[in-house]
C-alpha cells in the first residue's frame, strides 16, 4: 500500500464508535487508515496533537455568502476564513442574497465564477425554487447544486420571491423525480399579517418583535410541508426550525416514514427571548429566537432525533441595516452573523446538558454532510473520506472580541461572551488551512459542483 504523506495523532480521536487514542493516516488528502496511536514511521511527517481532540471538520449546510451582488454583506474570502477559524471544513452556500440568486444555471455560473480562487475551505451550493423556475431545476442539478431552497413567505430580498402551495405542487413532483431535496423556510404569511394588524408595543422591545412572528406561522408551514411531502414524495428539509409546538408532529411524520429532516441553529439553542436586551437588533432573525422553555424543547428534540442537525444560518449584513441607532426590531434586517462561533457556542451548551463529542460530531458534521449528499466523502473520520480535520481544545475558553472575528461585518450576538472550546487548527483534504490565528496563503478550497 502507498505510504501516507501525513499522520495526525492524538489521545482523543473522534471516530464512529469511540473517542480513543489513534493515528489518522493521510495520503493525497484522503484518509487511508485509522491506526493505533503509536503506528507511524519516522519518515512520515507527524502532527502530534497530544491530548487535543481530533475530529471531523464541521459541515455547515446553511451559509449566506452573498457574493456576487451583496459582497459588502459577506464574501467568499471572509466567509471561508471565518469558517476555517471556526472548524468548518465545508460550507454550503444559500441561493439568495447574492445577485443574481442561484435560481438559473446562468446565476449559478456567475456564483461559481465569483467563488473561484477565493475559498479557503470546500464550498458546495444550494439552488433555489421560485415561482415558475421548475424547468431550471434539472439543469441546476446537472450543473452541481446539492438541492434547493424555497421560502413560504417574503424572503427579505425581492429577487428571490416566495412560493405558495400551487407552485410547490408543480416543483415538488419534479424534485421527487430528480430525487433531490427541498429546503424550506417554514413560515407562512397569514398569522404574521394578522399579528401585524393587531401589533402594539415599542418596536425596540424584543417582545414586540416576537409577537410579530408568532409560532402559528411556523406551525402552519410545517403542517403544510408534511402534507405536501406525503402527497408528492419529495424529500423535505425544514431549515432553522424554532417553534417547539410542532416537534410532536414532526416526530409522527418521521415515524410514518416520511422523508423529512430538520435543522436548528446555535442561536435558538443558546439565547432566550426573555434575555434579549431592548434595541439589540443583532439578535433579530426569522423565525425568531423564542422563549427559554422553547429552547429546552429544541434540545430535547435533538436528543430524541427529531431535529437532525445544527447549522449556522450565517446571514450577515452591513451594520447600518441593523438600525442600531433606533434599535427598531421591526425594521432592522433579520439575520445573525456567527459562522465562526457555531462550534464553541454549541460545545459550551452541550457541556451543560450532558452530551459529548459524538453528538457534536453527528449534529454538526455527519448529518449536514448527508443532507448535502456529501456523506460518501465528508462528515466522518473514516477510510476513504476526505481528511477534513479539526484539532480542538475542548477545555479551553475564549472571549468573543471584534479582533478575532474573521467574517466581514463584526456585529454578532455572541460579542463579549465567554465560550468554551478553541479551534487550534483546521485541515481541508490534508492541508492545514488554519492554525492559531494564522491562515494558509493559498485559497485551495474546492468548489463541490459536479
Ligand atoms: Zn438562511
């Protein structure tokens, strides 16, 4: 057998069944063996991680890079640097907020052209379902998108219009035929319109915003998608799920065997509506961060397997759009910037709740890799898989300060927080792209589009 060109070893390597001493043998970016801790030859370069955890790189299946078109919000260089510093080795870019959106093959080729040569980590892409683009879905899949995202309510940007049941009844049978997956922003307009008509209260008060995005909007959207999943057979994935009310429904749908998966995000699992200060619009996202009790139900659903994964929904904007001077929650842009801090934010919470490295790895690496159809090469440390590896110091703590933030716009709800878990270094296909604040010079991230 060909000799490895790199070995990374540690006393704590996260593998499918165990966390144990091992050596990861790598050749040409691929894991060729998981050997005993002391299994190496003097000729092979060795990275000895000591007691630090060696685990699969994170796959973040929900990132808005926004380039081209809104590159001042975020771009491929800054997003992939932030990802690398946060232990993310693959991200999947969302089809909207960039201009053009990824809803046509031409839009996709513009996206690829913008990304080329800028990415420090591997990047894959979601396409979009909008009214009238069913005929574009197959060409987009052929061009390499990993699946499709749609909105059931105004997306926030006019060039990515939302769909109704009528549109979905056209698009979903096509997605079923193509064996693709539909990612759904699950809020429907009616309960939100009704809430707006009756809305009273100070717009700087988080509770006013919370009332403006009632749970009913999410609940009805999830009910609709379960129904359409059953009817069309298309795979459905609920993005950034927040309302705990429908978790029992989702559980029943899964027990019925419907192909539905669910994600939630670090902010829903960390923050609570009761604790968000007045005017702190950097906490605004849709659906909103809900009450403490809701957060605890989301954790229970992760433990139960009803929620499959945790992804960032990194959705930044320029600071002016957050309207911090007025602190108006109703008018500010909705979206949270935190790509770099998903891992420590979740690790900090996991520690309090009795979970461990296996859950972390399943929720943040293996499950999102499967969603994006990358589970034959990413999301696990296993022979034949890409050597996407994070060396992680789970006991160390750090404070989130602007100087360490690598994403373009530094406004984040994690500012000032002390988080547990430091990413020491990040390897993408066997190449170290990040180590203790320093980055690789070459942006050799692969565009996973084919
Ligand atoms: Zn999003």
